[in-house]
C-alpha cells in the first residue's frame, strides 16, 4: 500500500527529534543573520561578528545532524545548548536573547527525544481500546535477601 505524502512526512517527522532540530536551526539562523548587516556596519563591527556567524553555522549543522542522524541527538542537543549559552556572551546577547532561548529549547528537545517503541511487550497496542489482555497477577514480595559479605580493598563498610 502506497502512503500519501502527508503520511510519509508524518512518519519521517516522528522518527527523529524534528522540533528540537527545527528550533536549533532557527536559533542558528537568527544568531548568524544578525551580524550580517549592511557592509558599512559590518566594517565598523570588525572581527566581533565572526564568532556570531560561526556559532550560527554550527547550530544549524547540529540541528540538521539531529534530523538526519537521530542516534547523535544527545551530543547534538548538549552542544547546541552549550553554544546557545555561549552566544549569550559572544554574540549580541545571543541574538538579542531570541537565539539563545531558541537554542536552549532546541537542545533540550533534541536531548530528551526518545524514539517510539515499535510495539509494547506483551502485544498491548494502546490504552483504553478494550481489547487488551488482563494483566498478570503481581507476585507477593518476599523479604530482601540478607547482605552478603564482600571484601572491599579500600576498607569501606557496607
């Protein structure tokens, strides 16, 4: 069965940290574009605009990395958050705070994203469908086992 474009887009979007990557790309673009003023202002700004452009480009690349390589999302999220925080000091207050806030939000979303589980263990597909099997009875809890003696080379007590 062929999927419509909308269904394929939805499947692609849900299989990666889409919103975190989008916020990181927007933050990078915002931080990168602000120093790219007209040439007369750029000449007055001098080398102070170089960190802004570099940080913006790196944030855009990290957002794209989260989209196209979801296993790298944790590293991309942490680096995006660190760069967005550094941009607060190094780049026009982080794009007048907008770029920094978007970067921190995007980095957090990238770091926190987890892929969907294909199917839950036990075959349950959803809550409230009425077709779920009865849960297995919970066994009675027994007393915890007694502590086992161990040798600790540093002399710490259990």
